[in-house]
């Protein structure tokens, strides 16, 4: 059953997006196939993703072909998350070399997976990390501001990396780029404590305009990805930068699970799914998880419950859990973890698609 629902979508994504010549490429849209795949999978299945899946996991690092999702379930995830904080250095803020990230993205794409990229950006003026709120003045980064050129310098580095993502034939690899996320919280310098709503919208709009129009990048779907700090559509949209610069509506939520407020996760997924339908966008659960799997059987007793709660929640296109740094910080159980059976039950549910499920659509 799992495999027959969405027959043909995989072909559309991989081959549609690689097609050379013809209208698609002239339109500057290597993302067309990816967008159509995500729209059409909505309501049929929810793709499962994992941050840094190919880069490292519990007890291993940079082992070719390795993946904690695969070790425990038998298949790679269908969505792969990557991080470009500290762009300009040799390695990202979590110690993964950018050259390796490029390789992993190429590999995931070659296998038929979808890549999404987050950016915990340093503050361009001081170079302090994304969480450091010292001397923040976002207005100075915007066009006309005294430090605008420093933002542009960072965006040039981001653009260089994104432009280098090419498939085996040299065509751009489509990716979901998720800048300036969790903006309603006050932990990042673009958050509510240090950046006004108007500044935020301008920062987001400038970023997308610069990457797409100035740098000519045509391989990006852009995700707007608040934290859990909204209870209504209006609150979700308080910093929304505009339909013309957003393709994916998502949100990140760990806290509602921690506080056992599953009803609120369902409401928030519903808000995102409703808005995506109204606006013709893709909806996603862009980040979630239970750190160290502290919540018993989190995958079936929490995540599957909220994803499978209603027709609306089942319309979400993908869900991504965070990284497996080590035993102090992980979200996918290693094979010997007591919750590995629970994880397998979750991924075997007909709603949830790993990479193998996507591939068998074509058999
Ligand atoms: C956070 C943590 C940090 C990491 C950051 C960016 O949630 O995992 O350890 O540096 O994401 O990946």
C-alpha cells in the first residue's frame, strides 16, 4: 500500500528537475520538480528527514555510506538537513567541513533524497555566534545601513556555496534554504529581543532578493520557519516576509512535546497546513525531536500521533528531526537504543516515507 499511492512522483522530482533545455531551465527553475513533488506528496505521505544524517552519528564520524537512520531502520531518510553556520571557514559551526557537506548533498540528491539547509548565521559585524546578543543593531545591516556591506559579504559566501551544489551533469541541485529561522523567540540575533518585525521582514526580503536576483541562484525553495511561539494564524504571520519570497511554510517545535502539549502541536501543524493550502505553498515540520529521547517512545506516542491527528496534519510534506551529535545530544535512536523498536514502528507506518519508500514508488 505504502508504495503505490504516489507512483511517478519520484521520477518527476529527479528527472523533472534535471531536465536540460526546454522551458523549465529557461524559466530559471531547477526547483520546479522539487516543488511539484512536495505538493503532490502532501496528503499521501510525510517524508522523514534527519539533520547531518550522512556526516556523523552515535559513535561514528565521516564513515562513507553510514547513517543512523539507516543503521536502525534499514533505509536512509528521504530528507537530509545540513547547516552552513560559519560559512567562510573550512568547517561549519558543528565541525563538518563545507567540502564534505557539498559531497553529502550531492550524494543525497543522487540517491533521490531532498536536501534542506539551515543557517545559524554569525552576526556579521562582530562575528559572534547566532546566539550572542551583544551590540546587535539589525537596521545597520539593511540597505543604506552602515554595516550593510558586511551582510552582503556573508551572503556572497552563502551564494558561493549554494551555487556550487551541482549534480553529476553540472546542473544545479535544488535545495530548501531556511534562513533566519525561529524568529519569534529571543535566542538568535534576528529574534524578537534584538530585531523588530519590520527589520526582520527587510532582512529576509533582502536575503532572498540578493540570492535569487543579484546572484542568479535558481535552485532555492525558501522556507519560513518560526519557532513554537504562535497560537493563531495572525501570530504565525506577524513577521511573514511575503508570498513572493517564501515557498515552504514550516515551524520548529521541541518545547510543546517536552511540556506534553501535543494538542498544541496539532493546532500549530493545522495552522501551517491551512496557510499553505490558502497560499499555494508547501507545509513542513521543519525541526523537531526529543533530545536524548527523554520522552518514552517519542516516535510513536508523540510524533506519529500529531502527524496522524487529522487530514490537515497529514498534509504536511515532511518532518525533520535534529542531529545525532553523541549520547549527550541526539534525536534518532542508534540500533542498540531501547527505543529503536519504537523508531522502526514509526518509520514502518504507511504515512511515513524514508528513501526506500520513495524509491519503491517506481517499481
Ligand atoms: C543546535 C544544537 C547545537 C548546534 C546548532 C546548529 O540545536 O544542535 O549544538 O551547533 O543546533 O546545528
